[in-house]
C-alpha cells in the first residue's frame, strides 16, 4: 500500500466515471428499477463533516450491489439549500446568502466526488433553483387555496443562539445540544401553519400506519408514535423577521 498513489489513481477514475456517466440511471431501460435515496446535505458550512459520509457510504454500498445484481439504479444527490443555517452562515461571514449557497454547493460537490460515491450527477437537486422551488411554491398555493395553509400567532420554542424556532425534540443548529424546555423561553410569533393533521384526521392515515408490518420495529414505532393525535398539533413554517435572502 505504500506505493499506492491515491491522489493520482483516484482522480483518474473519478474523472472517468463523470465523463462516461458510469452511474447515471437510464430512462426507459428494461432492467428492473431501484431507487436509492439519502438525505440531501445542507450546504451551510465550509464543507462536509463526519456525519455526512456515514449514511452516504452505507447507501452507496447498497446502490453498487444493486447495479451488480442487474438493476437500473437511480441514486441522486442534491442540496437542501434553503433555511436558517445558510442565512446564519451568510450573516456571520458578511456574505449574500446566494453567494454562500453557490460557493458551498461547489465545495460540497467537489468533496462528494472526491469520496468516490456513485451518485447520478445528471440529476442533482438544488432547492434554491427557481426551476425547483416554483413547484414547492405551487404546492403551497394549492394548500392555501384549500385552507390548509394559514397564519397564526402561537407559542414557539425560540433558540437565541441560532435565531430560529426549534421543536421540542430538535437540537440547536449551532450549539449541537438538546435544548430542554425550561431553558428555552417561549414567546408568540406569527408564522405560517399547515393544518394537514386537523383536516386529514386519524381515519385517513390510520390505514397507512397499520400497513407497516413489513418495516423494521424501530422505524415502524417511530412512524406510529410521531403521527399527530389531536387538533392541538400543527406543522409550523416559521420565518424570522430579520432573515435575509
């Protein structure tokens, strides 16, 4: 292994994979289809951290195995680029959020390709691309027309460090620690609410939850216990008043 010139050899093959589209899914291919998906990273910092390669490596192994088994594998990658982490990073570094997003996506892309993952780079998703978010806006408008999206002033859990609202079970983006309720002062802020669970009552989603016996016990339990059970729970989309971009 002492003679293994990884810098030269890996760059050579990674370039070849990109040039020849080795891992691109083929539209209309007669082979059986397999869809492998990982959570898209937030391009909000200076690059990948150790938490990214862990799930990506595991799913990359699965995707490669399926290809060897004769499947037409769709294994996309993208960037969940909207949100407070990017805005906070932009504010801290005195940059425009758009510039931060473009710069960080380029960095993340380079690092992901350097790791040799078999993503389909022809199908990259960038949530800040107007061709993408025009559809999320369209979906929101349909919900608004149906009365499922509305504004309300309700108590929120405000993180003074990250300048954003957090759920009771979420960790602070910046501090990386679980915030206990007594340490998180609550106030009332106007925010957009999605009343999905109040309109689509348990009678609608219960058959779906009851048909999860083929899933492993832990995720099955999480799906069942995390579903809302009363009209007191609604999904909130909060945007801070000092947000930029």
